[in-house]
C-alpha cells in the first residue's frame, strides 16, 4: 500500500544514505524499520502481561509447584544444563 509521509530533511537524508549502503530501496528500509518497531512494542506489551501474571503470588506458587512435579517425574533431572 502506498502512503505519503513528511519527514525532516536530515532524517530523509540519513534514511537514503543507509538504504544506499544496504543496497535497498528507501521504501523497503522504512517498512522494515516500522515493522521492527511495531514488533518490539508488541513484545514489550506481551512481556508486561506475563510479568503482571507472575506478580500474582498464587499463580507463581502454582507454577512453581507444577514445575517441581514435572521435574520429579521427568527423565530430564539427569541432564546437565
């Protein structure tokens, strides 16, 4: 999809220099950068949700109990990690 955006002259110059060094088009470089930023934001959001879940003492205790039970019945206990 095509869009129109306005960028400061220096930002555009930097993007063009980087795209040229990488042998990519300006459009491809900008799309890749935006994709990475969006993925990083999503990953931070997911991590925050997981951290919030494990902040719950009841859930944390349940997870610990489950993992202890798994280790006792698993053959992995003989593995060195």
